C-alpha cells in the first residue's frame, strides 16, 4: 500500500463522493476501513447503533472525497442509503433534506437490542387517510428478494422499550427516487 501512496495525488481526488458496499464489518475479509485509512481517508465514524446496518463507515479525504462505506448485506445497504446517504446527497445538491413521513404499525413488533431497528414494511392507505405499515417477512439483512415486496423501512427508535405496539406511528423511509 505504501508504494501506491508515494508521490501520487490523493487516490480519491476528483470525486466529491464515493459510495462503497461491503467489507466494512469485522470479519476476516473486511479490509476496507484499514485500506481507506492507508489512502488518507480520515475516519469520522465506524458503527451506528442500528440493525440492520451497524457497521456503516463514514470518512473524508481532505481536499477530495467524502466516503460512505455501507455494509454488504442488501437490507443493511438500503437502510444506510435511505437513512444517511440520500439526505447527504440532497443537501449537497442544494435540495431540501427529505423528512420521513410517518406510518402506523399494523401489528406489534418485539425487538430486544437497544438499537434503532429498520423494519421492512409494505404500505397501505387506510380509508381514513392513515398510512399503514405492515411488517414484511424477510429472512434477515441478506434477503434482497424479500425487499422486492416492500415499500420502505420503518425506523423504530432505540429506546428502553422492546415492544412496539400496533397503532403506534414511526418514521418511514420510502424506497423511491
């Protein structure tokens, strides 16, 4: 790696942003955080208290790119993109940062860890105008096919509670352009 850096301009020069996916957790093949540091990218944070998507990595290379390194599992990547990257991109373009809408859980959800939980949901408009969020069955953060039948992620905030009752409203991050 040292030979790559010697005498060269910053590798990420010319880019405003770099979006990466995979290689940011703590497994044997997760070399990305170290490689980015060796390339002069300053780590701002590495890990967020959420599921899925806990190993999200964010850094900046002075005079060059802002780097988002999202987890490799598809649901975790969607959570990181829609919750953090998309708003950052809108802000950089001078657009208003989109605020989430709220949707009501149609059935209770139990989630024990003290983490923010991004729950995949299917949406329905109720006759009285409420936006209803039906928890979608998925097989975890690697279930890309499971996302096909969903409309977004409901953000169940990290609190002391482990039971999220039907009828409670939570921020919704819709999958759309």
